[in-house]
C-alpha cells in the first residue's frame, strides 16, 4: 500500500518528528505535503527531519474564557528549511508572541492530536 504525503507527515508527528518532503529534482523542501513539487513539478521526494529552527512569521491571539482554557496564540512559523506552517507557541503568554521571534518547532499534541508546536529559542 502506498503511503500518501499527508499520512507520511502525520505519521512522523505521531512518532515525535517533524518530517518534510524534499524534492529529489530541485532539492527544495515544501509544505504542505503533496504529490507534486510546487517549485519544479517534480514527483519524487525524500522525507527529511526538520531542524526545528524557525521564526514567527505571523501571530494572533484567540480569546477564550478561563473555563474554556483561556487565551492561546495561533501563528505561522517559518522554518529554516523555507517552509511555513500553522502552529502555536507554548510557554509564553499569547500576547508576548512577536513577529520574527526565534523559536524551536517540535512535534507535540493539541487535545490528544499530534501537531507542530513551538517554544521560544533558548527556553
């Protein structure tokens, strides 16, 4: 059975790794995982573990009442591999997350579902 790109990405997260497709033709990473490289239209990929190094590209605060878990942030993180993905920064108050903040992305969980999360670099 062939494993599709989204399943391969999610499997990596469930194993505690952020894996990204790297095109065998143009050697560029891409995200979201798909069957055709968005850069050169190549169709052969090698899955590589992401370094985790990145910075916040955009951020916003989602407001919730305390009994619903309180406020949290939603951000787009740009990894050093050149891809951007939705995430959130843990370990800092949501309003303190800033654009260009250096972060480390890691495979974590949100409500029991594997997800890409970030923490401030150096924490």
